[in-house]
C-alpha cells in the first residue's frame, strides 16, 4: 500500500485510535488525484464539504484539467469567493464565448476553472434556467471527453440532490459517472445522505475512488458509509462519530488508505 508522504512531522499525527490525522493544507498538496477519478463528499449540510472541495481544487485543477463548478443557488458565498480566489472565470452560458477583456485578464491563457451560473433572480424560471445551463455543460463536456484532444476536467456537482431531482439531470450524471472516467472527466458529487440523490448517489458511491465523510446523520447513514470501507468498515464506524467540526475521514478505495483530514 502506498501512502502520501508529508514533508514535516508537524503536518501529521497519530490519533489515540491509531488513525493518522493530517493537516488540511498538507493533505490537499499531496492529494493522490488522477485525471478522471470520481470523488464523493458525504455528510450533512454546513459541515464544510464545499470548502474542502475548493481546498483540493487549489492543487488539482489546471488549465489542462480545469474545474467546471455548476452553481445551483442564487447566492453561494463559499463557491463564489473561492472561485474568485482561484482565478476561475465566471460565465452564464456554455460553451462560453471568448471576450477580449477576459482574455487580457487571464494573460491569454485559459483559466484553471469556470464558475457556471445563470443570472438568478426570477423565482418562476431560475431552476429551469439553471437546469438548462447545467445540462449544456454536461452534454458538451461529455462530448469533448470523447475527443483525443481532451486532456481532462473536473465536473463539480455541488447540491447533487438538487441537480438530480429538481433539475432532472439524474440520467446525464449517471452516464458520466459510469463512462466518463476513461475520458479523464471526473465528477465530484456531494451527498447529504447516501440515498438522497436518486441514481446519481448510488452510482457515485459505486464509481468513486476517493471518499470524504464528515460526522453527523443517523445510524443508517453511518452504516452505508462504513460499507464502502471494506475490511476497514469498523474503523469508519468508530472514527466518523469522533470527528471534530469540519474534519473528514478520507478513504482511497484502490489503495485502502485512510486518514483524518484536519479542519485546517
């Protein structure tokens, strides 16, 4: 089993239960992500899933493997501020049209990510417009993935349940989870409960290579999470309830490696 190497001893420590605790920045820097990998963030809302996602994107995404962040809410302070911090280009259409001012802003280079959101503000049409825009993103990036010129990308599907059920994008997301990994197109899914996102939730748990779980939820949720850890299921059952706020239990399905990712 290969595990990440951390430069300084202070970046990690061993908990009393024997599980390694790694500081957030050190983990993000050494996150063993490969293009096309699917990722699941699990746990209740307001537990820091989106913040952790952007902490990882800071090190993972690039102009040749950009992030495509599909915003679903009229206001999403974490998504908006972190996208700006990372230099993502905000667009309200897909594919985006090149603009001279934006090309100058990015120095003629493609950005390492895009924040995709429609102009919100109309209760009657917001979800329909957002669904249409996200649908165009999924369709176009899936088609691009079939091209030999495609180098990689990450579809960040925060509010996965909303996209699957309210926006009726369940089928498109399932197809990407099942087939797009080989195209170097990864999907990062967010689930408050293991079964709350239609088929997308089920396929995300089946296809993902990387899992991040925070504490909270009922016994059924904890049991479902632990089942993904195979022979380490007892570790998951015992560790997840002990996590502090904004900490996550990480599991690499292929390597069998797990650790606690710190809140900072």
